[in-house]
């Protein structure tokens, strides 16, 4: 289903009119597409002179292909998609992003049977409830039991260059479970070489049904599809990505480089509308989240029950049924400078592509920086933000200091394995992992 908007008024501004006003943007049915929905529903696109259609896509590959061939002007994307496409992993195309859509928002869910097998290996609090975060070390004996019975343990993720793939791999490896390698130079893109657990692609909305059918024993996905499994009584979320890497980048808004060059004013105005939407989602300590949940529950957006969407978007997250825990930052759209496209975020994704073989050969640190600068465009973001500041819509304190911002976050230590990430030293970072490719290693 698509959404269209007819213009009733168009805001003129001193910077110019959009070169292209009628736009079509794609998204996948996940709660983190919210900035697009809010920018539409609150009229922010229209106030920038943009008349937008939002269209749900079947899967991430279709979405990317339609941006590349021009059927879509831009889209809600996995943060790894613009990077993967630009370096030629999968479909080759120069895709850029000038807007980060959110932080956090994912979780890992396992089938009920698997959870019961894990529980004896999970430390508990004094009240008998599991101690979080739950390490994949608790899953390792379960995987071993499957292997002894001649079965392979299988888990789903949404796309080979998705945050979900890298978060799931990170969690598994931190618990001593090998998630397997990609070997594109050998024609092996399964990602299952030397794997203890076989990971495969499943579109997000299909995750619960695939789990219920027994095709997979667990998965990593965005909301509301972890809470959906809990509500249906078929699975238990065991760890969130906030617990794997606190305030990790998740989705971005992507366009082709060709489109951005052809429509620079349009692009800037799109980013302005999205920044406003993100700010609305987080303002006054998430005071607008209930209204946002009502919008997202509509069939044209996410289409899940309001109660399920609210279960992760309004300040808490439920693991086992009845085990609801505070999670104010489970979905972050604006605070912590969430919308700024940091080079260090891009480089983290590239390190994980290298770690698991999608980047087959060693690259110097300078290569990582060059790709980050090619794909992530804080210059476009800053131009949009400065307009919003000049218009009095937002204040300078809502954004990084554009005169001094380097694009690199300080070294981050809030990972489940306590390994510190410094985006300026990607190869040194890779050396820290006991599982994964590093240095000049190749398959």
C-alpha cells in the first residue's frame, strides 16, 4: 500500500525550491522507519515543499535495487547497505547517507525450547530472574547438544550487510560460538564457512512464523518482531542490541550519489524534515511515543498491534513474559546526536565486513577512512541542521559543534565483551578479537 500527499501549501525559503518535489521513499515494516512516517504525518515534508509517497517494500534487496534503478528516490536502509553497495559487496552502486535514522532497536530471540535449554546456564538475580545481559556462552552447550544429535543449529538475520547480522555474529563470537565466514573470492556467499551456527536471511515480518515452523531456532531482528514472538508464545527475547553495544547505530536514510548530485536542494530539505521528525519522537523524554505508536500500528506503516509496538517503544522491553525491564533508550531517534552520520559508525560496519570475510583481503586504515567519507555525508547533514537552527526550529545545542566535529565518536567501551572500539584504528580493533579475520589473514 502507498501513501500520497497533495500540496495545500508550499513553504518558500531563501535557500531555494526543491529541484524535484514529488518523491517516493521506500521502507521496511519496522518501528525504526518512524522518522519517515512522522515527517509525513506531521507535515514536515510538505513544509519543505516536498510531496512524498511512502511505500513498504518486500525485502531489503528489493528496496536497494529500486533506489539504484530510480524507482525510489530514497529509502530507509540498513546502515551497512550504502557501504556494501559502494564497495561492491553484492550489488555495485554508489549509495550515500546524510542522515542516521536511529540508535539501538534490535534484539535476539530464541525459540521456547532453546530458552529452556539455555536457562540452566544463565546466572540469576536474587529474585530468580535472569541476570542481564545474557551471554551467548549460555547458548554454547545447546549448540553442542544439537551437533551431538547430528543437527545444525540455525538462526535468522535480515540481510548479509545488516546490523542484525553483525550484532548476532558479535554476540555469538563473544560467547565462544563461531558464526561462520563469507568467502566471496571463492564464490561462497553463504556466510556459513567454519560455522558452529548457521545464519541465513529471513525478511523481518516473517521471522516469527519461520521460528514457529522450526526452520530456525532463533533470530536477530528489529521491533516489533521480537515482541511479536513473545506475545504469540513462540519465543523469548534474550538480549537487546543496546546490551550488545550501547547506543549502536542502526538504520540510515540512503539515496544514490547520482540522485544527490542531481537534486541537492531536494536532498537537503528531505534531511531537514527527517531531523524534525526525529526530534519530535524524542522530545520531552519520549512524550510523543504513544502518538507515534498509534501511527506506526496503521497497516500502511508497520501494521502490528499497538500493544506490541508499545512494548519496546515506550520506555521498557519485555524478555520472558512478565519480565519487563526499563529500557528508555531501546529506541533512540534524536538524543545522543543519533541523527548525525558519524564516520566512526561507518568504519565499525566495515570492520565487521572484514572480520567475517565479506572484505576478503586486508585493507589499510586509510582505506576505511576513504570509504567512510565517500558514503557518509555529514556536510549535507550540517547544511540542513544549520537551516533549522537559522529558522528557529531547533537550537545549536541539539547538534554537534559543526566547527569542531571530526566525525569520530570517542573510543567506545560499552560492548558485551568489553572490547573498546576506536574508529580511527580499525585494524588495531580487529586484532582484539579471538574469533574473526584480522591482519593479512584470508580464507
